[in-house]
């Protein structure tokens, strides 16, 4: 009988196979990406294919063999669409075109829900393989591990298998429990492709999970991810318990320097917190933690060193030398995660520099400035801001010490983003009357249904940014950042406070924005803007094509208000977008894809780092950026759509009134 | 100026180099094995060469440049022979023949002191490299590890360096302590050649050590070995603390089966004992334990599993399946050795089968039956005997359950080999009068100067073997193993004891050899002999060319007496040699040489295992071997040199006197 011609879609791969060849075998022979865990036993259902429409009738003489009992069993147990066959059961009988649906491809793109996001590539480092292992034989003595390795070699072409002792310790009982049929989790890294046995289940097992961890100085977020399709099964967050050793990074570095064993203390508590979070998300999703085979961590350099047990002292002083900047792959138990699969692997993204960490690397991967045709500025604001500027030609990075003002800290009525916090502000330019929106209520304070008893407790980061920007747009604050008096502004809400003025944003309880608050915001935004300017100088440009705001900050700050403050370089508001949790997205991309790991490592090597402390112009840019929006840049694009009143106030104090033209240079 | 022709001896490698090229650089360029730790700084002295005799005058115009100040400094500090130059300092100026002495070769043979032993090949997995590392630079941020890796790449062609977290944790402080000059220990395995940083010292460091551990059921021996030349710097032994959970292997397996956590308990105590021993030998040799970079362990399969934390239960029952039989390489800290170099590596030799362990593999490596032209039987006797039979064509192995009689256990006056134990026995065939030698005294008991107060406390293993063999040769015991009466033997020392007789070996204190003792020795030696016969059957031979006795047993048992007992197949006594501590030798070979690792792994794969329990003829061989020396084999070679009186005794009991011809078949 003549060979049958087979064409696989969407790959287009084609070839001839002997009639009677299973579709799975044909796919493997032709190098078609068709998934399988059970290796052709009709158990896993990963190899589902869509037969050609003409074949749907499944009449005798069709190009595929009729459904088997294994398929009937699978359909009964787990369901099988009417237009689906199991590739391991359906055999080629004649010329046929076979469609491999996305769900049956190991390497595939998964479109993320987030709006602006690129599709996620599935290329996980770990896969599952069901095997029947030879029983021990006294005539031909060999170890359980060697017989397992032999089965994986024979049926899955997995050669030179390695395993950690932790995994070896479970092989004997699992093989016997599964009566010599087991499912093996095989890890193959992107750099060292040696296959590594990381977990073993008795019988058939088909779920694999990964854990993406975003380890921040203040909070830790964990996303439990299904490694079959990259979907998030559960998410959990926790405070970073290192906070009790120091609120910010530098006080933690000090703790490590000053307290013998201080660094080890912080390493222990953060590793324990990670372990707790892993248990939490697994419980939430009702997943056995031992099915978690991969962990990815993104974090800033100090968190990086403290997590890995490396001394962070050098990060507290010039030249801010990292102990290691490259990506780290190792056993998850080495970072304290002991309840996962016995051989679970952990991957920590590379750091870009002593101030620009693995979190920035993850943002870079997710936002891919290196693949952008236009020039994009990516801004990730936390206590430090990390900035990336680039396009397909080159990418620059720096960090800038913004301080915590953007998070509501150091602000008179500041508070964390929690119910009761003012998060949005609008001020009527004619009257100076404010209206606000408070976390926990979807209505504006002047909406008819706004509940009078809505608790209002303070202002969060996005609230103070909008408040100051709205005050500037309403003419209550001048370009230098001074709040005018009631007489100067015609607004009774501008009230004296000491030798300066404050703006009454809310009456009951009374919440004010003081002159000191505005100064704090000016310092923070000057640092951010100056960092961006340094990168633009290094790139040789004075405009960027678009701005991406990453992180929680980006998700909550309105582009218009950020521009009015001059936090970012002048552009049109529609050219400023939010990337959501880009660091978390980058972590999940790396979790699901070996090629993403290779990509982020190559990207980090390509990124050119600018150390702000070393560039003399930083100070100059910082001073010029102090004005709202800027002392020297007219912000023409912004002014084209928003009027910024040209008011000039002066202090009522006894101090010499300075020429406003000097202010930018000296203040 | 024309290139100079250079010939290196003893390799004979030759080539042309530009005048002014250092001898070290020329050697590297021509692929000559010339050692160096300092990389050409004149510090380490490893690259010493012998210039040609004509060049000894070091006159101007000679083929090598004149001595440098670095050489003068080195000679003053550490001494430099008059016929030696430092290869990194001496530059080629003209055609020259250069001799590389053995001590300057990384890969070299070291002749061991032990008589029969083969030379030891030096090919250590770890080497030292001195490097100057770039200091951190804010303009070009990179990690300390990356800069170290770069230096190793630039100066030593070491690419893709890896390091465990434990090693990374020390990099920062060591680099700064050494002011950016450090010596790195680089490990490259024989299977995975990825270079791995395992230790780092500030400045110049030139000593590396390895630890060879022979982990027995009863005792543990550790040899601290200098990895420069394979010499033993210190040795220490300890009791295996697992003894408190069971005297022999099977009772330890029982403990693991019956006691929850029992296996983990035994793993913990033996790992702790190894750590103590490591500290002991280091202290003895005044070596920093952190200079120990390699560990090699040999042990039987049960010890192997318990050391690695693998459940030994399966080894207690058919089919005696090992969890893993291949060699294991990993971090030394994984087997509890935490005080050594932070990245110290451990290598555990492969097991041959469930009853034939890594210790037998080490014996096989050291005695190399696979390289023997004649057919050699290698016997390693402990509580179990492991036997290897082979030649260059093939090698067979089995184990045989001899029990502990050969170690003096289960013997009426038996004791461990310790001062006071009778270790040698001679009986005058004419009179039946014994003389003995006792551990702790070099004289025989009938020598003139033998101190009357020499303590005599019992009989050790070699003593009971000689005693029974001498009794057989003196006609006090017949071929069936029966002790004759005084009347039958004409020897008053044969005294009645119950319904049998005993022989008075020593008068004060009275030490006797009983009929039960002889039965115990017969059982043990039958098992040993039957094992050897099975291998000979499988090989298709009924004679072996030579026998090697390994282990402490081999060192103390006289070949003649072993033959008289029929412990081993008939041959001439001069064809029976002792291999000393062959397992320990194998361990040290593997410690010092990667090629020995590859060799032992290949050898173990080649060895064909015979499971004694599965061969029906074992029982038959066992019964025939019960006689002294043997019921069916005439032991013609032995009888050609030693008369074995053809006495026949019968029991004085009321039991039917059996026809002696039946005895061998039924007893």
C-alpha cells in the first residue's frame, strides 16, 4: 500500500507516512509540535487534533481510522469535542490535512487578558512524560533510577537524565506505588539543556504549576500559574517581613552592616514568607504544592541579595557592586521553598545594575523597548524609580531616587492606597472648588448619590498627584510650586498656614494640601524627570515618542496629571499608557518560557546603564525639573491641550522676594 | 629574528615560537602539560623546568634568557634546584630542548609505596588559578562574580563558569580581602565539563586536598590526600555510629523498615561521623578543612543508601533493587560535609548490584581484573564477601554471605584484631604442640625472649583461620572438619568437650578451638568458595591463574592457610597475593583522577553480575566446599607442596557412623 500524504496545519509541515501510522507518530516524524504527556496511551488528551471536515463523518474509507475504545473512554471521562480526535489513536489511512489546534501545541502563543499586552509565548522548561518502567531483575541488576532513565530514553528520547538527591529519595516508593507506571517531570533549561528529573508521580499526572514571585521591599506578590497555558490560578500578597528590620532599602542594608547576623535574619524571614505565600496560593487554587515545579523571582538588587543570602552591604555604597548580576538558576529549596516538587527549580532574573534590578529586567522584557520602532520611555515608580529608554536600536536604563512621596508618604494627610483614601481629585478652575473620589466608593463626592457617611481618611499617592496638578491647572499654585493666598487666587480654600498657604481639599474631616506637601512632590518628580532627561541626553534626543507607566503607580496615575506635574517629559496624554504590573507580567513570561529567559538575559546584556550619581548634568536637570511642569522646557504638547495659568505668587514672608527668573536656577 | 625551535621532553612535542616567548607560553601553545597556579607570575613554582645541560651555565647567548628577579625571589623563599628554572620566567632565545620533570606535570603517574600497586594517575578534577579581578566600576556595572568569571576566561580560558550559592556568598569578601587578587578552585567533572567555582582564597593559595572515605558497616576510614601528588597527609578511622541501630547490615535495614524515621536517623549519624572524621584528619595534618575540595566515598550498597538518605528497605529483600546504581556526583554538603570548601564536590562510586557495592567497584578499579592477561580472582572479605573473576576479555562479580566468622565473631574465643589477640598459629605436626603470635608482640610464643607476661586474650580472624588450617595439616582435624580425640590423634591437647572434642591452643589463659568454631569457619569458607566456583562456572573454567585477597583480611591471612582451608580455589600459594586496602586505594585513585572516574564507571557497566541466590548450583558448590579443603576438588596444586594427612575421625556419639564417602554429599 502506498504511503499517505499528510499535511499538518497551521505549521504547513508535510510528508509521507505508512498507512496505519498514528497522527501523533506522524507529527513526531515530521517535527510537528503536537503535545503529549501519556506518550500515546489515549490518557492525557493533549494530542487532540481536528480532522479535516470531509472526515467528520468518520465513515469507513475515510482518511483517518475510526475512533478507538480509548477515545471513547477518554470522551466519556473528560469530554472530547465532536470535531476532535486523539492524535495518538487516529491513524492515517489516506492523504489527509490535519489541523493542530493551539491547545494541542506545546509551544504556542496565549493572548493575555490585559489590554495592551503582547501574547505570551508558551515554552515551559518542564514537561510531563508518562512511562512504564521495567521492574527490577536480579539477573540484570540496575537501579530504579537507571531503569526510569532507560524508559525515558526509549520512549521520549530523553538522554543523560540527572536528578537531585531529593528526587532520588522518592523514586523507589513512587515507582512501586504506581506499579511501575509513573509520570515524570523533566526540566530542561535554556542554557544547560541536560534533562533533570524534578518530580515523579505514580500513574498518570497531567498538571504542572509555576510560581511567579514579585518580591518588593514592602510587599510580596505571588501568582500561581498553570504551565499548560500560562493562566493564573491564584494570586496572593503579603507584607515583606523584613520591614521590621528597616522600612526602606537603605535601612535594611544598614541593618545588615551594623548587626552581626542581620543579613541572615532578613534572608530567613523573607524565605519563610515566600514559603508561606506558596502554600497560600496552592491552597487557594486547591493545588498540591508538590505540583509546583518552577519558580521565578523578580526583585530589586537589595531584595535579590537578601533573598539569596548574599551580603547587600556593597549595594549601600558606591560603586554599588552586585555580588552577581547574571540570572541565577538553582533548586527552589535553596531559596527556602521546600514544600514544592522535590526538584523544583527557581530562576531569578538578572539584575541590570546595582540600582536597577531584576524587577526592571522583567519590566524590560514585558514592555520590550528593544522591539519598539518608536522611542519609548518606560517608567516604573516605587520608592526608587527605574527608567528605560529605547527602541530597536538601543536601550538605556537608570534609576532615580524619587523617595516615597508618590506613595503618599511624607505627605501631611498621606496614607497608603486603602479604603477612605482620596485617589482622584478635580478642581473647578472658575471657583477653586474640589471634588474627590475615595477608594471604596465609585461616585465622585459631588455626585447626587454620594453617601454622606463615606469615610474619608487621607490622600494616597495618585490622589496627591492629581490634587497638585489640579491646583496648578486651577491657578491655585504657580509654576514655582507656591500656593497663592485667597486674595491672590480668589479662592477661599487657600488658607494661611504659618508663613505659607494650604489648600483645603476636603472639609469634614478637614484634609489639606500644604506647601510642604507640594515641595515633597516637587522633589520626587524632579528626580524622576531628571532621570528621564539623562537618558534622553545619552540617547541624543529631547523628545520621546511615547511613555509607558509601569507598576501600581502606572495603573492609577492619570497621564494628564503626570504631565501637568512634569513628572515625565512633555508629550500628548494619549501617548502615555499604563502597562499594569509589568514586572509581574515579565515574571510570568519567564516562568512559562525558556526563550523568554534567553531573551531577558540577552536584553539585560544589551541595556546600557547610566549611573545618575556620575552624570554632572543630573543636578542641573533636577533643578530645572522643580518647576511645574518645568522651568526650561515649555511643555508645548501639553499646553496645546491644557491651559496652565501664568500666575506668579510670592511668599508673604519677610524674605526677600526673588526674581522669578532666578528661581528655577537656585531653588 | 627567526623563530626558535623548541622540543619538550618527555612528551616529544615540538614547534617553533617567537624568540622571547616564555617557556610556559610555549608549552601552552604546543599543548605541553606544564602546571601553573599563578598563571605566570613567578609565585607558584609549579612550572619548573629543567633546561638543557648545555644551558646550565646560563651564559649570555644561551638558548634561555637569564634568571629573573622573580626567580631569585622564588628561590630564596621556597628553594629552586640548581638545574631548575621557572617556565614562566625563562624565555626561549634560541633552539632548545626542555625537560618537564614529573612534578611539573598536571597529569602524571605517581608510584605508590604499596608493593604490588600500579602507579597512580594524577588527573584531578579541581585545579587552582590565580587571577587579578577588575574592580567594580559604576560606568560599567557588573557583578563581582561576572568580573571574576571574565578574569578566569581571559587568563585561563575558563568559559561558562558556574558557582553554587554557597560559593557566591563568599565572593564579595574574598575579592576585597585579596585586594582583587584571588586564587580560584575550579572543578571540571569527567562527565559534565562545565567549570564550577568551588572555593576562593584571597591572594595566592596553592594547596588543595581531597578526602577518600571508605565507609564500612563497622568502621569508617578517611584519608586526607594532597591533590598535587596524591600523597596521604593524614588518616583517621572511627566506628560507624550506626552500629547502635544494628550490628550487621540486615539489622540496619530492619531498623529502617520497622522504625519510622529510622533510616533518617542512621543517615544523620553517619553524615555527622563523616564530618567529624573530616575535621580529625584536617587537624592531624594541620590543614584548613576549607582547602578540602573533593570527597570520594566507597561503601557497600546499604551504607550507600543510608549515607545518601535513600531508603535501604529494598536491599533487604529480593530482587535487591538499588534506588540508583550509577556514580553520584554532587555537593559535599549534601552528604553532611559542611566545613570543607564551600563548593566542595563529592563523588560516590557506582554500585555493581544490590549486594555488590561501590566498595567492590573501587577494588575492581584498583586491582583491574579487566586489564589482566591471566585470569584473576579478586576476593574482598568482610561480613559479606565480594568476588570478582576476570581478565581482559570479561569480568564477573558476585557476593557471598560469609557471615562474620572470618572476623573472629561467632568463635568461642574470638575477638577483634587488637592487642592480645592470637593472629598467627603454628602446630608441630609431630607433637601437636602449638606456638602462636599475639598482636602487640613480634615474637612467637616459643621464641626465647617471648615475655611471659604478654597478655593473650583471644583469637582474631586470621588467628582462627591459621589455627584450623594448622590443625588440619597436623592431622588433628580430618577432611570433614571433625576434631579427633587424643587417642585418635596422639595429641593430648585434643580434649573432650561434650560429645565432641576441642583443641587447647593456649594454656594460660586457656584458649580452645572447639568443634563449633570449626563448623563456623567451614560455613563461612564454603560460602566464599562456592561464590568463587559460581563465577568460574559462568566463566567456563575450573582453575584460576591467580588470586588476590583484598582488604584487611587479605593483608593478614596467609595464602597457604587460606588454601588449606579451601577458602579459595586450588592454586599455588605464590599465586595468592594480598592487595592491601584495595577499596581505599580505588577511592584515592578516583579522588586524584577524573579518568579513573570514567574508568570505574565503564568498568562497572562491563562487569557481569551473578546473583548467587538465583543459581541452583550454589547449594551444590556450598556443600562440596564444606570439606577441608574440598570434597570433590583434590586441590592437587596445594597437595603438591603441603601434606594433608588422610585421617578420618568419627563422632564418639551414639549417632550412626556414616560412610565417609557419603559425608561430603550430605553434611
